[in-house]
C-alpha cells in the first residue's frame, strides 16, 4: 500500500464525512473542514433528514384519514408546529452526534470555519477572528450545493422561503405557492397540504418531475390533484410584490396573465454548486460555466492531488451518490485501485405515493433510440397493496430485447423508495428476467411485485391473465 498522506476534506456532508472516515480507516492523517458548527451538511441539517421527518408526519395524517372508510375514525389532529420543530431538531441532533462520535473514534481532526484555497497545496480556514493555514498532500472537495433563486423573488425566510427555511416554520400558513414542480417542491407541497394549508404548485415546464417517466408521474399526479389546491404547469412566474395579506404573484400561462395572493411562497427551482466561495481560482481546477467541477471516474480534477465529489460534480445531486464517490476518492488518493462506475444510481421522490427509478428510464431509451422491452405489473393485482388500500401503484422493468437483461426499473406507489434497492442490485449484478422471476419473494409483500413483473416478461405470471 502507498505511503499515507495528510488528506484534507472540505465539507462534512454525506460525501465529505464518508471520504474522511474511509481515508482515516486506510491510515491517513485526516482533517475534515466544515463551515457550520454541526456535521452532516445540508442532507442531515437542512435537507434529506428533516424533510423526511416531516413527510413521515404528513403521511401519518393521511393514513389516519384513509382508514375512515374501513370503519376506524380518530379525532381531528391537533398540529403543534413548535413541538414538531423540537422533535425534528432532536432527530437531527441525534444523527449529528453519531457522526461526531465516529469522527472522534477515527481520530479525524475536525476544523470548523470557512475554507479557501491559497494554492493547490494549502488552505486557509477562517472561523470568526481566528485564521489557520493547513498544508495537504491530497484534498477532496465536498462543499455541496445551495438552493437556486429567482432574480425577482428575494428569499427573506419569512414570507418567501427556500428549501431550507420551509423546513423550520413554526406556524402552518393559510395558503402557499410552491414555485417549481421538482422533487423538493412536491415533497414540501405534500407536507404542508397534509398539515392543513391550501397549497398550489406552479411549474414552467409542461409537466411535473421532468426527469421521471410520465406514466409514473401520472400516478402521483392523480393523487396530487385531489390533495393540492391547484397545479399549474406550462406557466411562467413573471414577478411578485408584497401586499396586505401576503405576496401577490403574477403568472403567465397559455390562457393569459393572472395574479394571485399567497401567504407564503416556496422557491424551489433547483440547486447550484458551492464552488464560488472557496477560491478555486488559486488552484487551477477546471469548472464549467455553471460552476461544476470536472472529474474523471476516479473523482480526480485536472490538478494532481485535488479530488471532487457530490453535488459540486453535477447531476444527479444525491446524497447516496456523494457517499460512494467519497469512498472512491479516499481510496484513490491512498493508492488503492478504485473507480466510480455504477451501473445504476437510484432516485426517489418521497411524495405519497412515492416514485423511484434505477438504471435507464424510458425517456432516456427513447431519446437515444435504444431498443428495449417492457414488463409491467399493476398493483391492483397485489394482495399486499389491496390489503393496505394502496392499489394505485405499479412496477415496470425495462429489458434488453434479446437477452432480457434488466437495464431499468421504475416504481410508483407506497414505499417505492424502499423497494427500488432490489432493482438497483439487479441492474448492478446484471440480472436477467428469469433470475428475478425464479427468486422466491415473501407473500404478501410489496416486494413480490418485482418478481411478478419479471414473470410478466417471462410469461409465467399466474396473478394476471395474459392473452
């Protein structure tokens, strides 16, 4: 094994702390730099974990409402947002404490402050009035991303919110407009509509969740139409102004220009990389016009000894992608042969119902003129889905035409995010339709819908009648 180095990691999010811990496990001296006082980055403190905590509560409210027709009724829920915030923060603190403990056990040196490059071998850290300079052998950039904004909607974290401040409301608004029909916007629309707010969504593109296959989105869209106040696609937000009672928003659709007043506005129009505040110009590291860092399969930049992982390297901006990239970068800079070459990176939209996919989507295959075959299993034929009254879902698997090797999977339905892991493994392992169809799945579960879908392709399905 190569000589051990001083490895500096900038950013303690899922990718950053994974890189630091893996590098430490390999015997390197490691310094982990984090600008916040807590570890875990956006995902733990202002993203994945707090949003899923709120989504869990909103789904519980919806589940209670759904069992009325089965003969069980509860009193109307009393929602105390201040207590919810305390509970959410307790979850964050618990996980953050766990990360801190793991760093201590590995002797990872944690340095809090704003990091900026002095050169391609040294970094300056400023924390209030204190300044520190660190020299390194290898550096892994894991500074993540932040919410994008609109020039005519300045975030004030009071009436005009971003994906961070929307997680910390102490009062449920009467109504809210979500600008952006992507996954963050729809997840937050789901939360606050369940909490009792009248939520509307406006999307510039012709459909919600532009990156997902339309047949999967349609299943969610049907549920959202009954849940949200209004969904406006193919609609452009022109401007806004503060008026008595809220924010007046002017929008333009094919039918003309309209103005409406909302108590709160959530701006959810994507994310931008945090590469503009670390003095990258002092290193010579190449970035594109949007600020993303170019890396190869080893997560190396164009400058020897400097690596980049996670959101700063571009889409997909997902925590689990960053985690794996972090481990790869740590191994490569220690001299271990390793590369980031996944066959599939799963994606999940944590709405209700959830949407998840792995591998190729139908959209991608059609756009690239790649031949494929498809098998689908409707959850109306699933014993588990019927028993929990969630038959709106479906599972589809995309196969190579001749070999029947799995190249893509899409799932829409309750717990799709938990189910997609098996699909990702199937693609990574190069499974064929027969492999999945012959794998005995437990009954009654939602997981057996995956094998049932493969049975459709194999024409061995007995839970459906195929002509």
